C-alpha cells in the first residue's frame, strides 16, 4: 500500500508544505487506490479524476509561485453526493436525479475549493439521506472496508467507507439523525455532527431542514477538526446559519485534555438491544476518561426515550415537503405520459425508492389536517422537552457520553426489509439532532463478538464543538498508547495497512 | 338568469369579503436577489432559490417586510411582535418547490380596518389580516382554443415571476350594505388601491396583475342572523368587475335558494364578456395544504423602534388627505368623490399650488381635460399638459385675455404639443380682442347686414341683439368678449 | 394504531406517488407499525409546552433589497426534460389552481 494513502490529512499537508511531495502525487495515489479497491467497497458514485488532478496541479503551481496556502491545500476530500457541485453530477443516491448536473455549487464545497482542497469524487449514500446503511441507495449499497459483507452505516456510508478504505483522507457527510456519527462508528473512524447552523446548508439537498447538519469525517481527531474548521462558518445564503465565530476545534484537537472535566453518562443509552461488546468498549472508554482526570457521573435524560418517535415524525414531515419539488417538470427523471398530474405521480413512483416513499407517506400523514396536533405538533413539543433535558444535563456536566449506536456493523440485507429495526440504529444519535447540539464519534475499540469497531459518542452544548475535540483527542491519544497503534492498524482486509 | 339583482335584494341580505393580492414594488424578489422588472425574457430572472433547485434556501427581503408593515399600519392593524413563515403544500407546475412560502396562523399584521365612503356614507371594512407570500411562475397553455387550460395540449412555464413578493390583504365579511354591496366593494378596492399607491409600495395596476382581487359572496335570508354559504370568485380584473361579480353572484345564489337548492361552497370564475360567474374547483373537496412552520426561515420579530419609525414615515393617507382637501376646497363629499374617481386629485392640488382657484382647477380638470383623457383612454395625469400650464390658462381667463372658448383652444394647442399656453396664444393669435375700435368695424357691418334685427332691437326686443353678437363673434373668429360686444352694439344703436 | 389501504392510497394521491397495488398492499401494514411506534409521543404530557420549530433561537435574518447575479436562461433550463420557447415544457395541466 502506497504510504501516501495511509498518511493523515495533517501529515500530507505538512509533507506538501515541506516540498516532500506534490499535490498531484497525492491525488494520483488516491485515485490509484480508488481504482484498486472501489469495485469492492463501492464508496464512490462518481470519481472526478481529471478535475481532481487539475485542482491538484493548480495547488502545486500556487505553491511554486510562493502563494500562501491553507492546511487543506492539495488534500483530497470525498464529497457525499448530497452536496451540489459544479462539474460533477449530484444524485443524492436517487434515480430521480440520475445524471443531474446542478448549475450551482454548495457553499461548503465552494469554500473547500477556495481553500485548495481536491474534491476527488461524490460518494454513495442512502437515498436523500434516509437510512442507516446505504442500502437505500438507488445505485446499490456500499460495503464496510472492515468486512465487505457488512454495512458501512448510513446515510453517509460511502464517505465513511472511502476514508476507512484509504481512498481519501477526508470526507464530507451530513447528519440528520446520526448519519455521520453512526457510519463513523461502524467504520472505525472519526465523524462529527457540528452544532446545527454551524455549517452552511446552502447547496446541501434538504432532507429534514431543521435537523440536517453538514460535517466532517477523518481517520484522526485532528483531521476531522481540520475539515470541520475549513467547512464551517456563517453563510448569508442560509437563514439558519449561526453568525458566530467557528469554535476553536483545531486547537482543541491538538490539546486533548479532560482533567477536571465533568462527564455525564446518559442512563437511557444502555440495556436491552445494546450489543455487549459495544457496551464493553464504551464502559472501558468511560473508565479511561476517569483515569485521565475526568469526573464521571450518571445523568438521566428522561425524555430521550421519546426522541426516536419524535424524530420519525419531524424528519419525514419536513422531507415530504422538501421532496415535493422532484416531479419531473424542471430537472431529473421524467417518466410516463399523460397529464402533468399523472406524469408527476409516475415520475416519483419510478424515481423514488421504498424508504423514501414510506417516509413521504408518513410525513404527509403526520402533517394532515386532523392529525397535525397529535403527531407533528406533539413531536415538536417533545423536541422542547429533549432540549430541556440537555439544558438540565449541561447544567451539571460539561459533556455527555454514550455509545454511538447499539451494535457494530450489521450484515448487508439483515435489516433492509425491516424499517423499524433499521431505525433503531439511530437511538443514541437522534437526541442531539433534535436539540441542534454538537456531537462526535471517536473509535474506542473492537467488539469481542465480531472484531468490528465501536465508537464513543461525546455530546456538547450548542457552539461548544471544541469541547468534543478536546475529549476525543484525549481518548484517541490514550487508546493509541494503550493499543500501541491507531485503531485502523487492527483492520484486516481492505483497511489493513 | 331569471332572478334580477334587485329582486334578490328584496329577499336576501348580501355579505361580501375580499382577498386582495398586491405585488410589492421591491427591486428584488421575496427570498432571493433576482430582479423584478416586468416583461423580461423568459427564465432570465431566476436563480437556484426562486427555481427551487435542490439545495437552495430562501432569505427574507427586509424591504418586503417593511412594505408589509407599512401596509398594515396604513390599514390600522396591529403588527405582530413575533411571527413565522409557513409552507403551503400543493403540487402545481408553476410552483417550483410544490409548496409556497406564505404565512398561516401567524400573519404579520392583524385586526385593522379601512373606511370607505359610498354615497356620502362611511362604511368601515374590517381587515382580518395582512401577510406576505411568494408569487408563482406564469404558464402559457398551448393547443387549446382560448389559450386557457381547458383543452390545452401542454404548457410552457416561465419562472421569472416565481418568488415576487406578494402581500395578501383579507377583509372580514362585510354585512349590512344591502343593495350597495357592489358599490361598497368597489369603493373598498379603489380606496385600498389609493392607499397602496400613496404608500409607494406597489404600482397597483389591476390590468397588469399587480393588484388582484378574489371576491367572496354569500346571502342570508332577510332578517336572519345566519350567514349563508359563501363562494369565492376569481379572475376579477378591474374595479368594474368587482361590482359586476358581486351583482352576478347575488342574483345567481338567490335563484338557487329560491329554487329550494343549496349554494355549494366553491371557487367560481368571473367572465368579463358575459358578466357572469361559472363554476371552477369545488371547495368541498378542500385542499389539505398541510401547513407547517417554514424550517428554512427563522421567525420575524419586528423591533418596536423599527415599527415606530415606519409609522412615523408614513405619508398622508387618502382618508386624511380627503378630510384636509374637503375643508380647504370647500367641497361636498360627492364633489370630492368625483375628483377622486377621475384620478384628478394630484393634478388639481398641483394646479391650485400654481395659483389657480379650487373652482377653476376643478372645472378644467373635471371638464375639458377629463373628456380629452377619456377619449385618449388614459389617466388625466398622463395628458401632455402640466398643472402649471392649466393654472396659467385659468389665470389668462381671469385676466380677461382669454374667454372660455379661446381657453379651450389654447388647451388643445398645448395638448397637441404646440408649446406653452403663452406660446399657443401668440402663435395662433388667440387673445381676446380687447380693443373696442377693432370691434366697431365688425359691429357696423353686422348692423348694416341685419336691418330687420336692428328694427326689432329698437322696438324693445333686446334679446334679438344676440344675433348681432353671434355675427360679430363669427367675424372675429370668436376672439371677442361677447359681453363687451353686446354692450357696444347697444351703445351703437342707442 | 393501523392505517387502511385506502388511507395510504389517499396519502399517495396527495403526495403525487403512483403506487402499484403491490406497494399499497405492502405499505399499509408497515406504516401501521411505524405509526403505532411514533404515536408514542402522545404519551408525553405536554400541556403548556411550547413546540420547537427552530433550534437556534435566531430571529430577524434578512437580506437587503439589492440585486444579486442570477442564472442565465441556459443554466436555468439546463436540467429540463423538455424546453420550448425558452420555457419549461410540461404536460397538459388538468386542474386549474
């Protein structure tokens, strides 16, 4: 395996800055890796080889000309296919947008391009971000590099798999119910859901507008922080964007430290349904934190058990409205003949997959006259109660911790026909999305049962994203010391170094 | 139709309401920076936001909020201290997102009123709400006989107008106007239009669609306090149509009720050519719009200071102006209404400012000039004559340089763009002949040519002098002061 | 809490989804299950609890009434399945709004 692909983004950046390697070489190495393994991993829907090399060469010219370059210059980044990008298709994992090339660029990918990052391709995802395994993609599922028969998580499964398989050091994802953190956990990498409003949604195709949060994937805490910082910040094109400085996440990632930090273990995130091996690694991580000087207590958040039902009312409701625009009139698939009404209905039936249809119907139901108060309205009230639970908790502790997801990567096909079982993957991640807080998934070991990765979830109040990185960096460093190497070194098969 | 409007009024009480949509005259659209100029090339004023492209997001135009608050204040509404936008969900090709961003149960302005004067009486029309929303694109329907949807083979959609800011103004139902319902409704729309024009928030041209009215009508049995089922009538594109639509609906509903039937709650379409309404979409299968708060926009909470400063900046509203001018010009309500209906208030006021008397200013603008404007199919304000020039003509008449007849010719000259009044007087030689000696020649000729008339005058039939006056006026090309000519004739024959 | 096939068909019409008979058969029980699960929210005593529609607490986010660059007609029409006279060509519309 080419050394270049196992280097972290931070290491690559330093090497390029020192003139040890060119951006073109770095990009070429990753393109070669993609060519070698992606037929098995299937992380990518589109590889932008020519454009990527052009971007890399541009960075090299600028460096030669002595222009100042940022930390991501020349670093390849894989982009979840939910972001609109110029010069590359954007499908959102759906047949209804197959081949669509948006005439505009998302704010985040624009910022990354301006920072010199190399957008290497678009990654696979559950259709319109609805799912926890990428099995809902209209173009086939992605595979977990740790074990190709297992799911890479979802909905940002392609991005997580790409990073875990060394196809790119960094990747963009979005988190609405856990769609960054859960794939990160089951793929053994780091993934963050920033504070809602901390990263721009302009150009990010909407699933559930009040929950969607673009965020970073990396193999290390520092790498995730570098991407987090580069992609975040106020955007006047997004009314829900927070006008405040980006929390100092990179600095925090460089100074992992939990001495004196008050950590709360969420009582409700344990018990039945949690794989023993996952709980074991989680418990060890908590003990580790304590040994590093943190003060650990148990905190009950009584309304968290209503988070899943509330989420599966709010998200589909907003989605049912957000997806109404896909009707074959202005872009994308147009199927069938007849009147406009008929063509719309036939197009949507042909273009959307089963899960999307399910959620559209569910959302339409929850918003219907006569049902609104009991369903959508009630769910929004539960949301308030969950926010209050968090507020009360953060009044006593600085961060909350829990497992990221109850199990390790499950087998492809196991839950594909069982929506309710699939939804359970989001149990621990959903409350953060409802409240708009920030949370990170950092690898904390392998489950004994199957040797597959588990993640530790750290949750912080809004705009305290740096706190996540401080804790995650401490855990990462301590675990590496305990194991003698980063987690990914344990991987077999495709993720093996 | 077998039931006449008058007959219907004998048995029923009409109740009406109006929903008016106003296109705001902002430079850019409601949620994006695209331009709003009318008549641009198709799909040349669009962006990802107003096209509703996947991933796009709306951002509220601050001036649209300001304009809506202005309208609310002018209509005596309370301005919400906190409100949200909401999504109104339904599928239609001219709506790029298949939902419209509007306001539902939290409108920006509520509980106001507008007083309208009809036949010398004041009717207070309650305003239930004023809210903001975005307009849709426009479609051309191709293949059908009339260019309308029915029978069309396909449609062509232009999204230039998608996202234009609209303000929706909804009245409370207006009962108790009896047979004057159509006039009151028309007066309301007229007054509303004047208020909006005065505020400068829209060019309010019904013909161009920047002011659109839907009329709601229902009937209750005379003496009953129970209101009937109401229908909504769309495609009401002029003030006159507002009146005719109500008249037609009242008569139609009366006939249905007289026959023992039931009025169906539905949307009807008004036809300009026939003056009647036809059935459109039945509101009993009412659309479920599944309103919910717009998650891509944050609440609007206008600061008290902002609202106060907007209130302080409001121009003189039509009602205040009416009161002021009635007093200043000593007008009756009806006289004022005549001026207002002729669209002549501004020009009359300006003419008076240039020195003319109120009576003179009114006389010319409501008389000769209104007639000329009508013939040309334009507003009096669009005539190629300025208030200053009209004031000058009035001045010349008062000074005796012109008589009425000559003054009309001078006005003709100005309208035909021959120059200013003084230039026209000089070029056409229109001044009244004021030199008696110049007249005496013509007078002597008339006397010589009409001996029998002279005889009658001398025998005491003084009024016969009119013939001689006419003769002299003709001979001088109308440029004599008729009264002076008569005097001179009588002196001559004495 | 179940949902009938007819109700699902009605919702499908409302949301413009031409579902096949098999899909309708399959969806009704699935949705019934899901609805029962999400109905759990009704167990929560929430009298007097205000609903949260926006987590950030932001208000009054505006833009100035200044023109911004827009798309060219070619860009706007670029994804369109059918174009005529520089407009989006759509099939005949049955019901007027």
